[in-house]
């Protein structure tokens, strides 16, 4: 496992320490989870952008929400 040093503002550090105390989990665990969640969100965004580009390049049709409701007969 690699180690990285992160400088936090006093306010952020205090919030992290308070969270750690409330949850009985280490600050390191919360930091790791936050980084992993952030990296996953970035990857999800990149995948969504790639899918959108591919869809637009394919000439595929998009529907408004009202059109989708009509197609799926959700209005009734």
C-alpha cells in the first residue's frame, strides 16, 4: 500500500476528526473512501460522456421525457 501526505485546512481537519469520532472509524479510512468515491465518479462521468458522443455520432434518436412517457404509455 502506498502512502500519500495530504495537507488539509484546519476546518477540514476538524470536520474529519469529528466524523472519525462519531463513526468510530479512522480518518485514513474516510479519506481513502472519499478518494475512491471521487475516482469512481470521474470514471462514471467519462463513460457517460463517451456513450453520449457515440450515440450522437451514430445518429441515434433521443426522446424528450414527454415523448418517452408517450412511447411507454406512462401518462395513464
